[in-house]
C-alpha cells in the first residue's frame, strides 16, 4: 500500500534503524502500514530511555504547540521529532516558519526539510547543539 504515492517502506526517510523506539502521533490513514519498521525497531508510546524517533502529524497551530511540548519531554538524548504539516496553508494550519519558530522557542532546531508526497511537508527537529567553547581549556599536569 502506498501513502501519498510513496512506496513503502517509509522508515528510511525518517532515519529509523534497527533497535530504535518510534512513536507516531495522529497518523493519517495508510501511514502506519507504509512506515514498515526494520527488524528490532519498535512502535511504542513511551520508553524509559526516551524515544529515538517521533513523528507528529499536525493540521492546526494550537494542536502543534500542545503536542510538540509533550513530545519533547519524551525525547531520547539524541532523539528527533519529525513534524508533518499540510502543504495547503490556511490561517489555522502551521507553516514551515511557524513550525521552525515554535521549535526554537522549545530549544530545538530544524535539521532537514522534505516533502512527504503532495499533501505533507516535513521538518526534522533535534536538540540544539552546544555552542563551541570560546577558548581551549588549560592543560595541567
């Protein structure tokens, strides 16, 4: 079964590898069937060590802010959140800039953008990297 005209599996597009924990929020019809996780990866709601990959589908700005705030609390240290939002824009649907600014407010940065068929755009969000040290530490013996 294809999702938005894309052939399965979709998991490589989202960086899902064996052994990862994956959470999908509000998936549209046919998405979970097309995701096809690799062996050893698990579709879960939570994990004690945090979730490696989270995929959020959001069609309204208010829902996006609420759900993104909750998903950040479930992230693994090196986890990512993929935010999927509609291509067609209205006053209530999140735009790419809206998702990016919401992420920045929550301490995340966008690392990648991609289309997911003709109906969805996707931004990959991850924790901001630490700024480089202004000076090298002094070595002491």
